[in-house]
C-alpha cells in the first residue's frame, strides 16, 4: 500500500501532547492505513521544553507560537492539546489556513463557541476529530456493537460515573500550569466539561441522543490561591455534578462526577439495562465487559465477565495474542486509526466524534450547567 503522510503539528506538550504523540508513534507498527501520521512539529511556549519534547518523541521541528505553526506549509493537520479556553482561537486560525484539526475534548468553552467552530470547519470542508478517547477502548466499542445489534432489547436505564479525588486539598492552588482545570476561565467548567463530557460522549454514542436534563452541582472549596496572581480568588468551577437525563429512545439515565470521591482516582463506569440483557463496564478493569443475559436458563444465569482481548474483538487482533491486556494509551492509538481510516475512505461511516458530534456533547454540558443554576429541567439543543 502506498502511504500518504499526514504531517501533524501538535500544540501543547503536556499530558495530552504525550498521549497523542504516543498514538502517532504506535499507529504504523500495528495498523495498516493508507494515511499515516507524521510527527512534524511540536509547539509550546517554552523553547527549551519544546526542544526536549521534540527529541524525546521524534518531532522533526519545533515552534513556540501556534500562530506561526498554523501557517506552515509543511503541516497538514493541527492537533490541539492546550487548555480549553484556547481551542476556539487555535481552531479558527488553523481552519483559515486550510488545516485539518484533531482537537482535545471538550470541543470549546461552551456551545456558542463550539457552533462557530463547527460552522467554520464544515464550510472549509476540512476533516476534523475531537479526542473523546474512551469510546475507542475495545470493551466500550464492543458494548456499542452489542447495543447496535439490538441484543439488549428495549433499553430502560443508563447510568454512568466518573469519580476522582485529586482536588480535595484546600491548599491546592487554581490556574496556571497543570491546575488550569480548577480555573473556570481556562476550563469553562469543572467536572462537567472535564469528566462528565467523556461519559456523555460514550452515552450518546452507545445509546443515542440525550433530550433533557435536570442537574445539581456543588463547589466544596469556595476560594483558592490563583497561581497567576498569588491572590485568593473565588472558585467558580463545579467540583461535583450529578444529573438525571432522558434519552431520545425513551430510556432514563443518572450521571455523577466528582473530584471529591476519596479513594477514587479515575473510576469511570457505565451500566446499561435492557429488557433482555445488561452491560456494565469500569475503567479500572478496562479489558472486561460485564454481561448479563436473561435468556440463559435460570440455573446458570448470572453476570459474566468477558475479557475483551480475543482476536475477533474490536481492535485487539492488531495487537498481541488473545488474553493479553491493552491499556488507556491504546484508546488514543485507535482514535488516530479511525481518523486515518476516514481519510482513506471519506465516505465510510465515522467511528469517531467530529466537531459537530462533539457540539452535541457540548450542548448537553451547557444544559446540565444551566439546569444546575435554575433548578429546572432543561431541553438539550440539537447539534
Ligand atoms: C482530569 O484529571 C483528566 O485528566 C481529564 O482531563 C481527562 O480528560 C480524563 O480522561 C482523565 O482525567
């Protein structure tokens, strides 16, 4: 197969810069796609750090200003790995310069910004993806395939959690490097946009659109020192959020996320209850999908735990041998594979969230935050 290089310029060398760089490094070793990512330019504000990163991960060149990066002729796609409040500006400049975009989640600070991004990229006809990575884990993709086949029968319930405990210390500052997720000006919101957005993406992918929500949020620590000013500022992110939802297919849902669940580092779960079968999954045991089949005779009926690592499970045949485990990082490799596959065949159905699909998730987040403010049920806008 003759290969078509996609020269990528990545903005941001933090946590997400590493997960995406790893995905671009691994893809060709394990998957056959005509389009292949090339680690062309890494961009970040610190010249020293960006050089160090380029050497470590094998980028051909560096930039310290994304405004210069988006203009480069040797870059085909921009990968946005920076805090949420920069997605909009970088994306619009990249679109103006005719670049494809892979953007970290959430798409934007809110639906208003997100809609402008969708309109601009669709008008320009440029391929685009938003990195909601968890849907690409084999067990999550398998759940989607099982639901799509209609095996569960009528779906009644969807419930999902994303629980962490890393912001519980009162001494933790907000804002600045590493802690921008605690500053609403940079992040847009707290757990709603950061964690629940992942759950909403998986839920909408597997179980269809969410039509209305009723939410509550809480900010437990009301003031924190801001790293940029050294002064104490009010905390305006949601530390915890719980919401009820109705799906278009008539099923009901409950979602919960918090950064104050002592003992939980990243407990992301979902459970789906259908008339005939139920499914349940948990990020801490990400290779397993729990499956309950009511058609099994009562004597032996019970929850089974499928190790999603066989050759015919989603993605797994491309890796090691049956029974061996995959991890968090593979979700990003699979996301990159899906993007490359869609460049190979633009008419194929996309398995990844594009800007418009991610706008739908953004609208659910907006409705959740509005409902938490007003105390009312809120209808979700359609993307
Ligand atoms: C926050 O701690 C965080 O890193 C999120 O920003 C990621 O999106 C999530 O996947 C893991 O948790």
